[in-house]
C-alpha cells in the first residue's frame, strides 16, 4: 500500500526519536572526552585550547 508509506515512515521515525536523541548526546559527550584527551596528550594550555576551540 504505497499511499500509507509516508505515514508508516513517519511512525517508524517517531518511534526512534528518543533513541536518536540519546545517541546524539552520547556522541557529543564522547567527542568532548576525545578533545580533552588530545589536549592532555599535547599538554595544551587553556589559551591554546581556546584557540583550537574557536576554529
């Protein structure tokens, strides 16, 4: 039934909204953690970190 396809896709997407939001939050947190590890690895100063984060 092709006429129901858009509604079915929307229903499927809505079912995954919460999962996608949580996944996005975890990815953001992981990205921040990687940044902090790299800053420590290269012994960046707060001033250097600010420069890196501006770009």
